[in-house]
C-alpha cells in the first residue's frame, strides 16, 4: 500500500496509540506473578520497550496505557515521557473481573482523536506499522494450523466482511487471523463508544471487544480495511511456548566487537 496515496487524499497519519495492559497474563505464570505481561523480556528487551521503540520510529506523540495487574511496575518503568512520546495512564480497578471490552471502554473519556489500538502481548517489526498509521484499518495474517482465536473474512477489496469467534469449526472460505492491532478514525471511535456503553451498562464487562467490532461490521456501522502481516515478523505471546517461538523470530542483535590494545568489549 502506497502511503503517498494516503497523504494526497488528505488522510493524516495517526500519532496517538492506546495500549491495553490490564490483564494478569495468567498463562505466562510464573513470569507474570509479580510483573505485568508487557514487561516480559523477549531476548533481553521487554514487549513494552519494543512497542515504545516502534511507536517513536513511526512518529507517535501520545501513548495511553490502560493498566491493571502490577500497574506500578509499568509507571515506574516508563514514567510520563520517552523522547517525544508523552505517556498517560488509566488504571482499571476491576481488571481481575473484567475483560478487554472494559479496558477499551475505560479510554472513552481520555481519547478524542484517531488512534491505533494495541494489545500488550505483541512483538513486531516497526515497519509493519507503516500501513497501520492511517484510520480504520485492521492487521490480519492468513490463518495457519498453529494459530487460534478470532478470525475474519475479507473481500476482494481487502475490506473486512465478517468476524468469526474461534476456529474450531471447519470452514471453506479463506480466513485471516486477527493480529489485534486496529486503527480508528474519530468518527469510528465515537460509534464504537456508543456500542461499548450499551454493553457496559448491561453489565457485559467480561467479553471481548471483538464482539462489538463484529456486530458493527455486520451492521455496516464500522468499516475496516485489512492490512496483511503475512510472512512478516510478528508474534502474539500468551504462553511460555509462545515466548520461546517469539525469541526465535526476534533474536538478540549481534554486538559489534570493538578491539582495544589489551581488551575486547
């Protein structure tokens, strides 16, 4: 996708990111017993540090983080600024009994501009965000046997046409795994907030935000253009096994050897 086309059409780059980092990361225990999932190290660099680096490379100016489990660790680690990136926090006191739909809803009063939504368990190359910094897009990857979770169908114009919860049933069409990175225009976000409010007011705080996105795509009140992450370096880390696989994709950079007269550093 040519970003020059986006610019000439008047679509501005997004400079605000929202990170949902409230969960306990129970499937990564014991690594997350006293630390949030986003501070898990992937070859000596945390998931959160990798994301912040990627955001700064892409010119983001604002990062809002919804915290919960061990939130003080995140605040102490990042502070309120990293280079030109301003960092703000929203604490979800109900993180133990709610799911990501509630975390997303928590951001309704603090974000009033286009933004990119991230989950706290993703590692990826910063170049993958090149086409995600424009509104109303969704990262996807062609479904593979070792992947699981929510999938979507897309049409010939790369628009998302339907969400499917889980992948246990057989299917004949081509499915794409959600990578859990979304970008939203202000208009889309305002429509999403209205639907989120309905769920929260009804007490439905323990489901996934994909339920809302799915309903809105079905009713054509939300349009998302898919961005392919196929055969590109990204990984979703839910378990210790996932972490091991991610470390194969993102190895420790080789250190340059500097030779001095009596030593090597």
